[in-house]
């Protein structure tokens, strides 16, 4: 057996036994309108919410916000991109994409976060390497708080999950806030019911 295979076999054998996840207490909900709370929390983090009546309106919103010549990679069939995207797409090939479009599985009102797994992004780099991220979110798919995320089947079934709250930002150099320092420069949530 080659050294690599022997090493990997030892790693697989050394995995700890599966343990049940701990119970997370369910605290009282804050209450109020989930959509309003989500919007407020997202805006606090530098994100934007807009409304779309239909998926066909999203292309117009993108042109209006990012220009008619923006390169678009879409991970959802609802919005057509100008750059093909599939599981075989080389992640580094997205480095010159202006706008990434993805549908969030759900949103969290408490934090203004949207939830993605490997299924939503198609290519993980889509959420981090493009300049601007446009997220389609069904308003009926909002949960109250982070404690509710833990109880969802899609959370338990995903290989990994990412909660994204606003564009990338840092303020560690002289306390100056810089957006897009390590990731997307803007995050726009489009309220759009799932088809």
C-alpha cells in the first residue's frame, strides 16, 4: 500500500464514534415582523434588501445596480447568467465575475443572515470570489433566530453550512471600515418567492 493510502486508511480508522448533538434550549422568540427584523439586521451589517415581483425582474435589478456589461454567474435556474456555472467549474475561473446569483435556503431574522450549503453555491467560491452577491430569498423561509437553524433538517443534512450576513468587511486597520476586503463588496437580498 502506498504511503498516501496507508495514511488515509489510518485517519479513517481513527475517527471518533458518532455522538448525538447536544440539545439546544429554545428561548422565547423576540416577536415582531420577521421580514422587517431581517431587513434591519442586514442593513446594519451593510447589506441591502430589494423586492422583485418575478424572477424575470432580477436581471433588470442587476443591470440597474451593477451595469449592463456585468458578468454574471448564477447558481439558480431562476436567473440566467452570462457565465456558465456547474459543479465542474474551476473555482478560480470565477475571479473576474462581477455578480454571483444564488438562492438562499432560508434567512435568519435575528441576524439578517442567509443560509447556504454546498447545494446552493454549486461552486463554493461563488460566495466569496465574485465582486457582488445577489441572493434570492423567499420571505416565507425566514426563521426567528439562530437557535431555529439548529433544528432544521437541511442544517443537519448538509456537509457544511455558511451563514452570510452582509458583505465582507474589516475595520482592523486604524479603525477604518473597509467593505469587500476579503470577499464580496456588496450583498443584495432580493425578496422573491420560490417557484
